[in-house]
């Protein structure tokens, strides 16, 4: 920060921090910093201040800093959606970091209120909100009666029925209400969710300081030290949430109606807050405000995009990037496609993930739960695909088979999820599994993770593996044109290295593919214009192996002692690189879900099949209709249920299989399926027996005659005959 820091001794610099809420789990990082001496070791004497009137935090900080003549640093925190109006009204403060990557703001009501439906219909709800959020809720709920209520009274007003819903944070107040009712689930709608499409509130718990303090070298250094200690406190809180809960309870005031004063409740709340904090992580550093995300929210909030943001105090080298920002962009595109697919099919797009054993990358992975706790939000992680899918507008079904699952077990699950728009096989599969059979069972149109691409890379219009696509998208996002460049890929697996090399080569790159034990690895790396590390060997690529101006992409990472260790050297050893991409994983998951949404938009609409209210045909009608149907007759099954029956003779077994495949296609289009049976007569051909009845009503309906007519239409042209149903086998 340079010389000239002569205002005051750097020893034990005082910092006043204005909270925008009671000291609680929302400030667990601050509580841990105080308890574990992080501020003290940074030379800071931190004094946190209880909340002022909602929305006045910026004004309080600016005025207090001015009153003490700028001798002592004042900082504060607010939500982006309340900070920006304060700045627009004249407060000269700037945001420098953020504790929460998105807003936990929601509206909450007691059970029994069909909240989503009433909002959709535009009902006149009575809404209680803090003074700084009244205008926002009026904008979101134009038909509602929104009134200002005090922070301390809102829970009581909701319980008494004076308001229908209240503004709340979905990390504490909703937990308290749910704890009280302990039965039916609370009605909760996030303000950034499906009920309010397009809403972008930006960051929460935004750390800000007076603009004049940020430009002063002394205060700038103090502010940096405060932020660094705060996010080290949050890192410790995320790792040890129960200890963090103890630290919070030591400082949390009594008599506040927003929480339960217990260790278990507070630990749960700390964990939820930690999930929001992890969304600020960029290349392993917490608290980063992404300028593009800030400006997007500012635009939605109706202020100048660059208002009140300083990206220089707590930042990263612009050459060091990861997949998080691009994943957020792709999420917006996926949500749009998912809405299109839902309008087309009447349901959300669906992804089925099939894994076997704890080695597969997914929720059942041996390290999955801990890695999710430490590094990722449950709405943006491979280890929480159900939550991540919901955050992208996609239904995810995860099938976890045991490690001794057979080929038939996996095939059965693939067939059981024929209604999915995308199918993903979580690798690795058990060694006993016939990979080629399983691979072939994934329909090309649903192969959203490129399982077929890995072996047939020349086939057009296929999805590539999600991680490979993520790498290509990142290179494109940062304007890295691969044509004519020498790319070295370390990692030659058919899951990642080989398909990625193919994609790079298809765009004009000269690709050298190596593995971790390749001879003279260093010499090849030094030649690379783009170096991709995907070997899964910690710190394999040394800084001295990277030439000046090269682009380095890290894919491989190893989980060691609660730390993710990349294949590449630390950033400080890669200063000569033009660009370093450290983490691709978040974008890989987003890419997979984007593929699912894209697949769903291209699938044909499946008509509504028979239901319990489908009309059964009278027997007289059935007999009359059968008189017009070649070959079909009426039969009864063992339970006495009527069915239409027909035997089709086909000269060869292959012909019978082709016929059945054609029947399946048409049955899918009708959404009504027959029971089929093959009887092989050796040299005398094959009989395919078809039976159809409407299962939903255990009777024959119009659907059965439509299906019978379609089957006849398929059979007769395939076998060049008009009356194929009378074939009789010769006596032997």
C-alpha cells in the first residue's frame, strides 16, 4: 500500500463496524474472528455496533467517519439492494467485498397459505416489510398492501394474523417459524426464485466504507486487513460450524424473536449462511464481488451499473479466473430454456444420474459431503445435483447403486428412466460392468454428458462431455482463440483428455496429449501456448514449466486434508502466464444442466395418455370395431380383463426386432404401449404377439384401437402383404 502511513501507529488500529442486523449467525465470520484473535493478530481493535434503523447504515458510517475527522476507520454492511439507493440519495460510500454471494431475502407465511398461487393470481396480500424494503416489495407485489413494520415486531404480527406474509431472511427467521410450528412446512418464496422471474437483487452483507477512507493509504490498508481477517473467520466457520455457533452465542443478544437461543439451532443457521458465503468464492478466495454480477443487479434495481463499487481493495489478479462467473451466466440461459421446455411439455426438464459405488463423482462419493461443506453451495455443486438442478429449473433424479452393481442393474435403471430428457452415467463404473453395453443403452438425444462422444468423436450433433465443453466455453469467454496454437493436454483418459484434445483440434489447434508419466514432460510444457492439466496429480505442473504469455487451464484437483490441491503450481509461481483458469468444476455442472434443458426443448411433445377417467368401450362397440380390424381378436387375461390380441408372422428374427422397434416408436408417440412377446420358430420364422388394453381402467378404450391400427399400418408395408395374420406352421 506504499509509504506515508504516519497518521497513527499501525499497532492495534481501531475499526468500527456497523451491522445491518443483530449480531447473530449472519456474522459468524466476525464472531469467529473475534473469538480466535484474528483481528487482534492483524493489529485491529474491532468494535462492532448493533443495528441502526434499516437502510441508514451507509449514512451512519459516513457521518461518524466525518465527525472523528477521518482518524478512525468506520465500515458497515448492507444488502446491495439497500446500499445502492442510499448512495443514490447522496451517501459517499463504496462496496469493497460481500459476505453473501446472493440474497437470502424471501417472503414467508404460515402453513396453509397457498402463497405461490395467490401471488400468481395477484391477490391483495397484506405484507409486512422493513422500511428499506417496502418499495422493493411494492414493485414485486403490485397488488399487495405492503406496510412498514419494525424488525422486532414482524414475527408477532405474522403469528397474530395482522399480516399474511413478512419479509424475512431464509437463514434464520424462517428457521424460527418452522421450529415453532414443527409440522407442516412453512410457506417460503425466495425473492430471487421462480415466483419472481427475472429479479436480480445482487449481493447481501456487502462490506462498504467511506469513499474518502478507501482513497487514504492508511485506512485502505486497515480496511484490507479487516476484510482479510473477516473472511478467514468465515473460512473457519464453514469448516467448524458448531464452534462458530458457540462463538455466535457468546455475542448474540437475548430476547430477540428471530431465533432459538440454542446451539443446534444456531449451528444450522451458520451452515445456511456459510452456503451463501461460499458463493463469493473465486479461485479459492472468499468475499469477491464480481463486477458483472454487481452491474447486472444494479441495472435491475434501476441505478447506474457502476454505482458504489470499488474492485481494487479486495480483489484478484485479473489474469486469475475460474468457472463461477461463467456458470452464473449459463444458469440464466438454462433457466430460459427450461421455461421453454416446460411450456412445451407441461413439466420441468428432467435429468437422471446413475452411479454405482462410492468412487463415482456425485452425492455418494466418499469425500462428497465434506467437499460440499467446505467449498460449494448446495445449489452449484456436483455433490448436490438435485439442489443444483432445482436452481437451474431442472428436475434431477439420482440413482445410487451399490459398488457390486451388475451391467443388468445399470441397464435396468437406464430403461426405467426413459422419460428423462438427459441421462448421465457417473464415472467410474464398477470393473465388472460391460461399459460398451451400458454406453450403447444411452439414447443419443439424451446423452447430455457425451458418453457416446468419447468413442465416436466424429459423429456430428452430439453433446461433448460437460467438462470438455466447459473448458472450450471458458477459452471463448476470455477471448482465447485456439486456432494455430500449440496445446498440451496432460491427462489422456477417454473421459476427459482425449475428447478435449479432439475438440481443441477441431478448432484448428495443434494438440500434444501426454500423461503424468510421459517422458520429458517439462520440455513439452515449455512449448505450450495453452497448457491443460487434467492428470489429478497435485502440483504436477511447476511454475518454471510455463512459458511467458501462455494460458494455463487446471482441471485436475486432489482432496487432501480438507484442501483442494490443483495439478498446477500456486498462482504466485505463474506470474508469467497470460491467463490461469484454476477451477472448472462449477461450470461443468452448469454445462451439463444446460445440455439437459437444450435436449428437452428439442424432444417431441409426448401426448397425454389414458388416465383413470378415460372412457371404457362397451363390448358391442368392441365387437363391431374388431370386424373392421384385420387379424385382431378379443381375449381375456388370467384376471378376466379384456384385451385386444393379434399374432404377426415375420420371416426372420431381425425382421421381428425391427418391427418391434418401429412399434415402440409409434407407441411412444401415442403414449400408449402394447405387451409384446416373441416366439421363434427356427426356419419357420417368428411370431410377434401383441396385446393391448388400457391399464388405467383395466378395460379396452379408444387408445387400444388407435394403437392396433398403427401396428397394422407398420406391419403391412414392412412385409409387402395385405393379410399377414393367417400364417399356419406346417405340421412336423
